[in-house]
C-alpha cells in the first residue's frame, strides 16, 4: 500500500509541475513616478519599504529616487556614499546614470538593470535601487547589511580539542568559513535558488577534481528536482534527496562544524549549504561516519581508538540491551550466571508486569522525560529531569511496580544512546522493535532481527555508495578509519568506497623520524 | 498458521492487480499458481488436516528398497 | 497487511515466556528408588530468591520471617520425569532445572542401578552437563535439609566442596558428563564421591567420606578417602594435598603436593597382562617439626620417603579395586587403545581378567621449594 | 534477457560458499556417523567435495555466464531441458525445506519448546525472503561479515574448550569397519559439500569468471578446516558420549567452563547456526526463484520469492513426522537420494555438451 501512496504522490507532483512557470518580463518605464508607483504596488506599500525622492544637479535638476527595504540595508552607507554625493552635484549638463555610476556613487557592488523583476529581486535581497526620471533603467547598489548571529560554538557537536567555530544561519558566512579552511581555487560553491516563495539560496560545495563529477551532477540533479513552495531548513532538503526515505537510518550526514565539513570535502564528498540554517549536509554518508568524531583525530592514537570502540559498544548497547534483558530474563534463564539470576529473581519478586511491559513502559517514560527536558526552558528542564530520575526511578522500584534491573537497564540504554548523536533516532526506533521481538521470540527474535537489520543496511545506498561500506562489501583499504583509526600519516589514500578521481591524499612514508645526529644537536 | 495464510492472501491481493495492470499474464499465471498452492497448503494445515510427511514417506520407501536389494541397515 | 501480521504475532505471542518470578529454581536433586513399589523418589531442593539475597540471615539459612532460603519437595513417580512434574505440581510455580548443581543418589537408587535415572538429565535441555554426581551415605533428606553455615543452601555447600576437593585430593568430583561417559564404557567402572552428614545439632557438618564404585550402574563397593587419592594418583587428577610422615629422627614432616601427572603403559605379552604406572609428583616441603636442616641430601631422603608413601597409597587402592573386580582406572580402555584386535576377545571376560593384571608402580617425587625458612624451629 | 543484474566479487563468492557449507552442518556436524573417527570422514568428504567442485567449475567454464537452467535448456533442448531443470529446481526446493526443518527442530528443542512451529518458521522465512528479494548481491555482501563473525566465535569456542580435549578419545585409530567410515565420508560429501551444486545458479553472477574455481576451492577448504577442527573439538571433549547427542556440537558448547566465569556460552553456537542457516536457505531460495523465473521466461523472479519461501517453510514443517525420522533420513537415505542431483545430472549435462560440441562457436559470448 505504501507503493500505491508513492504512486499517488508522483501523479500529484506531475500535475503540479505541468503548468510552466510564467516569467513575465516588464521593462522599466522611463517615467520615474510611474516606476516608483509600480514598485510600491508590487511591494504592497510595505511599511518597511523606504522610498526617497530628490533632485540632482543645479541648473537642470533631475528628479531621482532611491528605494530600499529598511532593515536589510546599511543606512549610513546610503546616506554617506549615495545621497550625499548625489545631493552635492554641481554639474551644468543634465546627469544620467552613466555619469553617476562613473563619477559620483561611492559604492562597491553596482548593477545596471532594465527589468522590473530583477530590480525587485535586488531590492528584496537588500540592495538599493536608484532611478532617474527619463531613463528606462535603474542602478542596483549593493548595500546589504542586516543583524545576524555571530559565529559561536555549536551545541550539538561539542569537542574537547580543536576548533570552536560553528556555522551560522548566513550562507555567506558559512562559505567564508569553508574558504578560510580550504584555500585552494578548486573549491567550488555552486548556488541555486529553491522554493517558489522563499527563494532559498542553496549552495553545493565541493572540490573540483577531488569530488567525483558524477556525484556532483547527481546531487545537483536531485536538488533541481525539488519543486516546492518553500525550503526553511536543511532537513527538508535532506528529505527530498534522501535515498531511502522509509528507512530508520539517515543516508545524509549533517554537521555544524566547518572543520568537519572541510574534512569531508577533502575526502571527496559534497556539502549542501542552505541559507538560513547553521547545519550543513554532506553526501554520500556512510554508516560508520556516525561513529567518527573530530576528537578521534585530535587525541592520541590509543585513546582515540578506545573511544571509538566504546562508541560502537554504546550503539549496540543502546539498541540491544533492553531486548537482551527481556530475552534472558523471561526466556533463557539458563544463560544467566546463577548468582546474578538469584539477584534478578529477588529483585523482580512480586512485580506486577512482565519484563517486556516493564522494559517498554520504562522506555516510553524515559523518552517522555527526555523530550520534556529538551523542550522546557533550561532551569525547568533540569527540574523535570531530577523529578524524573528520582520520582519515577526510585519510587516505582520502592513501590514494587517495576524491578530495579529494568530501571538500571533503561537508564544505561538511555545514556549509551547519547554517545552516537547521529544515530539517536534509528537507535530509539530499533530499541523498541528489538524489545518487542525479544518479548515474543526471545533470543531467536533478536538474532533474526539483527540479521534483518544487517540485510537492510547492506542493501542501502547513499548516492550510489553502499551504506555499510567499507565493511559490507569489504574494502580493506578503507578499514583504516573504521576498525581502528590508524595514524594520520598512514592514511595516504582517500576512502576508496567514495571513489574520488585522485585517490592519493598525501605522500607515503612521511612517518615522523628522529634525524640521525639529532641527539648530538640536543647536547651541543 | 493463520498468519501465513493471511500473508499469502494479502500478497496475492497485492501483486495480482499490478501484474494485470502491467499485462504480465505469464507472471500472473506462475506467481498465482505458486501462491495458490501455498494458500491451499496453509489452509489445510490451518484447519488441521493431516498432511502426509512427504520426505518421511520417501525415506521409508528407500529403506524398503534397501531391504529388497538386501542391504542391512 | 504488515499491521495484521504484527497484531497476530503480538496477540498470539509469548508462548514460552516464563518470568523470573514465575519459576522455582531447583538447586539439588536427590534420587532414590523404592524397590517394592517400583517407584522413583525424587527430593528436589528449591530456593527462595528473596531469602537467598536477604542481608540479615539468622543462623545461615533463615532469612526474614524465619523462612529458610531453601526448601525441599518430595515426589514419586514411575520415572524421573514423572516425579519431576509431580514436584512442580505441588507448588505454585514450575520447577526450573537450568541451575541445578548436584544430583545425589540414595541407597535404593545405587542398589537398583543409577543408569535408569540419568536419562532425563541428559535428554532434557534444561539440566546442564556440569552438575556434580554424588552418592548419599546415610539419609538423603538430611543432606538436602542440612543447614549450611557459610552458604544459604546445602546444594551450594556441596557444589563448593566439590570445586574445593583439590586441597586434599581425597575425593574425586564427577560431573554428569564424566559420569555418563564412564557408564557408557563396558569395562571401566564409574565412581562417585560419597557424602554424609556427621555430628549432632549445631556441630552438624557435611563430609565427603570416600568414593562409591559402580559396575553397570550398580554400586558394588566403596573406597576410603586415602584410597581415593590413590585412584587420583593413577589417573593423574591429584591437584594438591599433604603427605605427612615421620622423619628419620621421629619428628613429623609434611610434604605438600604441588602438581602431579601419570602415565599408564599397558603391556600384553606371553605371560599375561602388565600395566606400568608412572607417576610424577612435584612437592614442596610444607612443615618440619625439629630434625636437621633442609640440606639437599636431606631433601633427597624426604623425596624417597614421599615416593614410598605415594606408592603405598596407589598399591593399596589397586588391591581394593582387585578385590571388587572393578576397573576404576580405565585400564581396559588403555588396553583397547593399544591392543585393539586382541582386546575384542578380552573385553567380555574382563571382569575376571582384571584381577590378574600385574601392576608395576613407579613414582618420581621431586621437592622443589622448602618454604621461607632454612632450618626448622628447634623442637623441645 | 538477464534476470540478475547483481555482480559479486571473488571474496564474496568465497564467503558465500563457505557460509552455505557451514549452513546447518554447524550443528549436526558431518562425520558423526563414524564415531571417534569423524575427522577421517571429514577429510574424505572434503576430497569428494573437491571432485564435485571441479565438475561444477568445468560445466561453468564451458558455458560462461549461464546458470544451470539456461545450460540445460541449451543442452537438452527446450522440452527435456525444462524437465531436467525442473528436477534440479525441485531438488533445491526440497533441500531448502530440509534445512528449514533442521532449523525449526533445533529451535524447538533448545530454545522455544511451546511456540508453535509455524511462528518459528515464519520469522525465519520472512527474514530470508526479505534478503532474497534484495538480491544475491546483498546476500553475498552480508555473508562476508557473517562468516568472519562465525570464524571469530568459532576459534573462541575452540580455545575455551581446548583445555578439555582428551586426545585419548581418538584412539584406537582405524578401529572401526572401513565401510562405516567410507559411508560417513560419503555422507559428509553429500551433506554439505555436494550441496554446492546449488551454486550452479549463482556462479554466473561472479564478476571475474576466471577466478571461479580458485575462489570456490578456497571456500571448500575453509569449510573443510572448520569441520575438521569441529570434529576434533566435539570428539575430544565429548568422547564416547558424542554418539549420545543429536546436536553434539551444541552439547560440546555447553561444556564450556573457564573458572566458572565463561560458562553457558552454547548460545554462541546457536547464533552461528541461525546465521549460516539463513545464508544457506537464502541461496537455495534464490536458486529456486531464479530457476523458475527462467524456466517460464518471466521478467523478474522477485514476485516469486515470497510465496516460494513460505511454501518452502511449510514443506519444512511437514517434512517429517518426528526428529528421529529426520536423523534416519539424513544418515541412511539422503546420501543416495542426493547423488543423482549432485553428480549425475551435472555430469551427464557436461558429457552431452561435449558430445554435441556445445556451445556452438560464436554464441560463447553471453
């Protein structure tokens, strides 16, 4: 039935796409007043639209007018660099735009426009339009300036060592952040506007020659296919270009950190930056990336690897622990060490519910608390979490509603699930499924479930790259960053699974070595 | 058993229209045949008809044959 | 469709589910046989988890409410399985055998032959192959009812004792797996430790009092702890233990066995069957009351005494086994391995042949360490 | 028209065949028939399997890029070819159902005693069907990870049990009647080694056909070593009692006990069995579906997978009236029963092809 729904949607989409977008071009009129009126009508006489008219020149004054939108422009700049010079003009002969452009306007970005649409677009993005009576064209003076959030450390991806800056809501800032990190001319930003109403600017970033051209084309194709009223966040883009929309696993990666994004670009991936969201998406996204953190590369080798394996462990814990607990406690008692079994039996003595119900129930309670903690304002949120932890956890056990083991299990699961931020959603979903399976079939259910998920993962593809690579299919060269994180100087090739045109990342044999007579130098 | 039954019925109901829509009569025939076999078998087992244990009988036959040609087993 | 499947699964699901608070864990099984009624008598020791865990446990096994941490169920049946189910029938929960630790046979059982009781424990998936097999010397019920001092249930005590026999090596702990293996052999006679409750009132304690010897599942005799060690010497299962003997000048010395190994060489030639048993033992000097310093020469003397002592133990055991015509060492299998062809003829009348086997025992003892003192404390 | 577009590389083929061979043999290990000389039987079985593999490879190299159904049609002509192919497919189907039976019996005996058979079969079959619908490529991809995991588990268990192995259990050597050992060897040859005949449906998807023999022999020897170690472990640990148990491998797993800490680990063996059983049934089901689809020149095999899979499962439920019957069948009847399908049909096909000088020059490509 899902397939049918999909078909339906496709049909609708076709119907929508069929009428071609009429791009009516209205030339500018030579009469200033008429133009201004037209513009004001287009903008519906918005309260934030400023429309100033004035005379230029002494002997034969010409009526001129500037239009800009308050809040998007730099007032001082307009006053000092546009109005002042224009009002001080001492010319005898009649002025026209060329003259002004050449010798009076002290503005960097400056554009000559003939049509009403381009003018409006310019004005709406924060330019100032200068029109002169008797001329069928106008000047767009770039005076963009608006309030924006400064660059701050992202909350979601906090790291211990390494850069502290994060992306902001402004596209330009973000591209600048990337440029600052990758100064090679091959870094490309191809922008396009998506969304009929919002006209959101979207930028596909990649490094020419490192990213595969086919991949870039594919990304652009998928982006072009999007035909919707408005894009308000990267997430909505993501859902349009995702390979497996009905899978619990996301096949598009995201990051708030320029350094991470730059690293992925360097590996031959493509980044999608959307104006208005501080989150940048990178494709193709492989399963194992979700276990990699910038810190892995900043910390010492052994610690970093330990942490990575702990992350793997944590993911499995957060997915399987409740299920395993249920399976063991209510199906396979013979697999529990005797003393542990006695403790568990003693703890669950006389609890009203079965292990499955307990696990599921406590899981739901936890999710509720988490949601509350996030949504509520900080101080209240803490209060909620305390209440939840103490009251729910403690009281239920004391009241004998649930056994202590379940509470421990759920708490452990919850904590573990936070170690792998980008898989929280999938883990939360799978956890429930596995608990149910365990409740019905015990270990059999869990094993079959695992096989099922494994097949599913192996069958997924992210922009043509197998989602589970380099583990299934095995790509030995790429295991250097999955099984263990080898020293950086050993990673001399780019990931093979994302086959980038130039495979070599760095020179081989650049292992740090002590110079022969280094010691003597030290002594002397 | 009933679950299998339901699944098979549902599957047939799901796939038949598509095959008809795509005018794949041969597919429809084969798939339909196999599925109907399944449905019938599932139905019989569901209502508790004693199905002969095919392989079991076969092995009995083989053992008889062995004895006929005089192999001690 | 998917929904329908899920509903069916969840609705019909949970067939085998057994919550922890729905099962009664059996820790020990006592098996006995009633000859005239032809009834298997099963005594099951079931534990109460709550009491097992309770911190304040007055006098070992009684928890809060004065309840014992374990209690026993008595049931009868034509077969073990029947009795097992009747045991569950007596209480509110189903008896779960997955954590059973010990199986103890009573007098009747060993007389009737234990083989007919074990099939259940091997066939059924619940019981584990690591349960210890014992034979009760005395009343079965006393043993299972025994109030241990350290543990909560007597089964745990027995289990611990079994794991701990290495300290003297005077008992031979047998797991279900090994026992069944021995029973399946035609010639080797299985053995199982004997256990009994000794003492009265508060001084009651469990004690391993030797080893029961079986033939074809029936008990045909017993050997004493010392002789048990002899058996262990031969099959190389001695872990540790103390040999104490009078030194030349009358003062006692005791030698600690550290590790031991053995080899059995069967030889079959014209004038009958010989078996050469080589035993190697590595010892430490554990204690020396008076006497001279631990000079190498002295040590060699000690070694020779130790060897004699060990040899004595072994020979004694061999005589016992001859008397019982019970091949407890698995000599027959040794012959089978070496002289497979001729063994076929010997196997049927092995019971008669066994006593005729000529044993030659040679022991090599070695004293490595002498403890932390060089000279013994002067004894006055 | 090609039904299967997926391609598998050499390593994937190796692991897939290995997993297929492990299949249900992880539990009912071949060579149990020859009690304490099972290891000899295994070696014999490997030798037999080696010959089989050569035969299949020869057939494949003669008809590159074609699977057995296509070959049969070409060799015997449309009508008889279809009959032969049908018999072959029938064998695969029946074999699959047998594996399902083992699967289900094992679970029923050890894990879920009261759960209705249909449920057990259903959960297994659904997973398998899902896998097969995803195509051989995905299955092969999964097989890599699974087989690796299996080997790790396996060595772990062997290491834990190596302390308990009694080498005297293997003596006296060569004491059993030769016929018995030979029979056991042939049993091992027909189950599991001969069953690689199913790969006549899979081989064409190999991306480098020239690697075929090399890769599949690697898999064969991997499996051989595995079973050899397995028999050593089982016999060495269980000794005489190995005869006693239906799943002696599983039983030996129950004996793991290291300082009372690492104990009760037999579930690992169960997990291995479930994984490998999945691979085996998946390959067989794939073979069936693909074969039938080609037999009737269908456009795709995927609509056949679900009904076939469930049918297989149900047949698996009604194969035998009791487990002992299954044991009798697999020990006495199967080696004879399977011989025609495993040897005679491929052999005659090859011979006929040689006689008729097939394939004609020119249509070698495709």
